[in-house]
C-alpha cells in the first residue's frame, strides 16, 4: 500500500493552493511606494562601435526622472563570471568585462545601451525611443568556426582572439585515445549540432531595487533561483555594497530552467539606480526582451568518434566541440561545456580511455549558459547518437550493444575523473523493455505502414551528475563559489517547526517535499513544518537551486540540522524522564525510554526547551534551534533508459511522437508524484528541443526567432501520455537520504530517444539517413528522405554525416 505521510508518500503540493487560485506573490506583484520604472534602450545591431548617445530629447520628456548611460557607471565593476577555465597551454581563459550598460561597443542585438527611469513604464518607453544613438556598424561574427578564422572581427578588441579557452580533458589520455582509435576494428564518426535554445519560463524576469537612506541598506526583489549568490556577486564584485547592507529577495518564481540562476545587468542597474535616485526602481521584462536578454542554452557543434574492437567492446571516445559563449561570459557559462559536459562523456559505459576537447568561442549573440541539464544533455546526445549509429553500421541490436558495454560493478571510476557510487543500468533497461512491449513493435510498425506512415523506435540510456560537489574539489576546477547548502531548523515552543533553507523553489515543490523529510524523522504531521526560502535576510547563506541539487544537497542540510534538533531534544527528554540519553528513542512523535513504558510527547519536550523548569541550564541551554551546512563528498548519479516511438509522414516529413517511456533510477524517492511531474516537464523540454525549438540568427546577427511567431514551443497535443517509472532504486551512498537528482533527467534522456526513433523510421522506409540535426522539423526530415539536406536559410550550422563524409549545411528556425 502507498504511504500516506512521510518519505515515500505523495501528498498534494501545498504550494499549489496559492498558485492555482492566483494567490502567488511574484516579483512583478511587488510595488514599493513611490517607485519609478525603467526601460532599457537595447541595441538593434549585433556589432557596432558607439559614436555618440544623445539623451537630451529624452531627458526633457514628461515623467522622465533620469537617463543613465555607461558614463554613470564609471568605477563600477562588470558582471562577474563564477567559474574560470584553464586552457590546454596552462593559460586562464580570456575574460572580458561585461558592463551593466554598453561601453564603447554593442556586442549583440539586445545589448543595453541606455536606461530611462520615469514615473511610469509608458513614459520611460516613450523617452527611450527618443534617444539617438549613432553607431559605426561592424561585421558580426555568428558562426563559431568563422569566429576563430584568422582575421575574423573580434567581439572584444582587448582580447587576442574570439577564443575564450581551448580545454583538453583528460589531457593525459590523448595519446592513448589516438592510438586506440588508429588501431580499432571499427570507428564510428558523427558530427552533430546541439541546437541553441531559449528557456522561456512562464514568468519573465523582474527586478525591483529599493534603498533606505536612513540606514544605507539596499534591497533587491528579483526573479532568481539563488538569491544569496546574487547578493554575493552584486554586492562584492559589481556595486561594492557590504553584504550586511544588501538584502536580496526572490519570492515566488514562475519557472527558471537555469536561465534565472545568473546575475544580470538589470538587477544591478535597479539596485544602483534606486540608491542614486533615492527612490525604488522597477523593471519588468517584456517577452520580446526576454528573447534577447535572458541567457540562451546549448549551442554546441561536435565531432565524436567511437572506437570498437572486433567483439564490439568500446575502446575509446574522442570528441571535439565548439561551444558558443555568446558576446559575454554569463555567470557559470565556462563550466557548462567543460566540467559539466566532459565528465559525463563516459555515460553508462566502461570505455577505457576518453579525450574531450572544447573550444569556447565569443560571438555576437546573446550569452549562453546553463539550461535544464547544463552540459549533461549535450554529452548524452553525442554519446547515444554515435552508439546508435555504430549499432546500425555493425548490424547489431542497439540495446544489446549498450548492455555489452554497461558498467556493472560499483563504485566505478571513469576515465573522465568521476566515480559512480551506485547504479544498475541493466535493471532500468529491463524495466523499460517491459514497459514498451518491444516484441510487439513489428506489428505496430506494420499497422503504421498500412496507414502510409513510417514508424520508428529509439532506445537509449543516460547518466547524469547532480549536486555538483565537493566545494574544495570544484574550487580546484575553477569554481569561484562554494557548492554546499544550508538549513536552519527552528522549533517553536508548541512543537511546530520552521525550516529556513538556502535552496530556492521555482516549481520543484520544496514546500511539500522538505516537510516530508523532517516530519518523517520526528514522526509528526507534515503540516507542523513550515518552509522559508528566498530571502537573504532570514535564511542562512546557501547556493540556491540548479543542477538537480535541492534534495540531495539542500535536503541533506535539512536532515543534518534536524538530527541536531533531535539530539538536543533527546537530552531534554532524558532529563524529563530521569534516564540516560542513550536509552531514549524517538518514534511517531514520542520519546520513550527503551524497554519501558515511560514516554514524553514531542510537544512536551519542545515546550520544556523554552520553559526549562525540569533540567539544569548548565547542562542544556534553552531553546531548540540548529543550523547545518552540507557539502557533499561526490555528485549523485541518477541514470535510466528511455524509449520513443514516432510516426513519420513520408509525404511531408512531419514527425509525431506516439509513445514515450522513461525508466529512471533516482535512488530513494521522497515524493513519487513530484518526481513524476519533474520527469514529465523534462520530457516536454527535451522533446521540444528534438522536434521544435531552435534559436536562429542570420549572418548579420539579427535574431530570427525573436518571438513565439518564430520560436516553436511545444504544446500538450505534441506529446503522448508518458509512461514514467522510478522503481529501480539504487540509493546514493554518500548523502543521508540516499537520494539522487530528478529535475533534469527528462531533458537529458529524451532528445537522443526522439532522434534515434526518427532515424529508425526512415531506415524502415528505405532511406539511408545517418543523422539529422535537431530540431527535426518536417522540412529537414523531408529533405533527408530525398537524399538532400535541410537548407532553411539560417546562419546556424547543422551537420549530416556518415563515417567518411561530412555534408555541412545550414538550418533555420523551427
């Protein structure tokens, strides 16, 4: 029988009561008395030298309070990057300044040039349109390989080139990899694109800056996944505000998907302007602004080679990737194609040697950073596509080829510097095959053919690294922040608890799942546990929410703090019952002396903590409040197997996903319903990437997919009913809950499933197509079936390749 409460139960999400009734409190709902509004004048060219900015007309318009340009920020720091990468030659990455408002040059369409603060948003918008900016247009570099060509225009004049870094990993493996590939019985080569994406959370970004002149304190209300990190970066590195004089509040946040992790110029501007004007300043992004100011995701071009011996064992993997950084380095951008990507290139497989090379490139496009999965989807897509292609070339079952090469003994140290503590990849594959009725696929294919459709089945495995850790290790790898998490548990005199966490919820259900952990440990109803997050003034310093770390890292901090609470409460109970601490047991909200019927209720003990009449204060101080910081010893490694069935219309190239199944190993599961919802959301985003979504620029750097008219977001009717299972559980061995991350898995495992299925469908129709780049739009699929390529007129690269040839072409908006 399913549990009703505690760990393993599925209570309804308590936060949904306010969300579904319109009672959520988002940043745009916050209006501070006397606030002004800001509108940014943004560049309409991708690359240009600013000759002059004439603000005189704007300054004289109705309602205008002040017009800001870069000259107002002299002496103010640029937006900081939170991770440094070292190149193969030992030199640190090139790290240009990222100003709050453009200094000297504009470097992408949407780069903010000036900001108008006015009494109303409409007045600010009118005045922004009156600013006259003269620029000298410069050639834009959009394609990464062109950006690295000799003589290419430089995005940043003070850098030696457009190469941010050239990273090799693991460098000691390179010669062994080269040798293994040269001696292999078979080598499969694939060149592919991981298409650029725009996150598009339901809630656009918003920032409200406030300043209290009497105390010198600044407050920023913002749509952020990690308010403490924003306070640290903005206070220490940008505006020079002491942390005790800066409060950052992230209330309800309507989705993030990674794009709300980062510190943005608009947040710094509103905080700066509020102090300069001594009145609150508010900015609310329009959807159009979001397309050209929110950090984009993915955008990798990769060549991968998989070497196999005569018995089809994997012997080596070699990859070369060009990763687009955009015009500036976003907060964690350098880590995504390196440490979050290269360390996952082993996948679920025991390949002896692996070498990963990544060249990060500056272009005249919006900065690129983490997007749901962040590096892990890119690694999985490369690996699972090349394995499927190898199986087809060798004429073997793609499932059996994977099984033959699975890691089966744990712990397992990979050749790319991580150690998987637990897993059972055969179990998740077995579960998947039982879910999809693979034996019945031939009949389903025949039924589709009778209706004039081509049916394909794509199967793949994935592994993910979640909860980036530990801090001392990632610090050595270039991280400029710790990656621990924190919690303070405060017990009230009557037994209720308030848990203050450094994690932040923007859809994950923390207010439901975190109380399950605490209530389960103590044995009290979950409604006695309240979760507080998102305000640096009343939560301990924490690193926020991203990388599927909330439960594994944040939940573990809560667990450790609760352990401290229980330990102290046990001492109080022992005094109340005149027994030894070691003999006290806690179960179902009651302390009992082992082997006796003597007991005292949780509420009586908590009251005694604040009314200490029955124990000596020299032994136990009053109160019941504890804080814990948890820094993991290792990543957690969720893994699974996914399957997709598609139908392709040979007349039009249209792809329909008709079935999708996901078998995941997330370790111990606290709330199965929330886990299922997280997987559903990830699948929607991954399938959206595979079939629909594509951020495209033209050769001049104009964003072609700048609205929902041109950027195809998936809808409910694009998906079948998903089959989701998380019953294959191998608990994590190094966190107290035994949990692994689940929030990004769907977006990691689904893109190769879809592409593998489409390629399989085309082969069933006699079309020898080795690869089609995402998104698999009808035009691309139809062109591939005609033996051609899908030239849709964009400057974005796409690749269609075989073992011996690489037919380069261009792709376009979905």
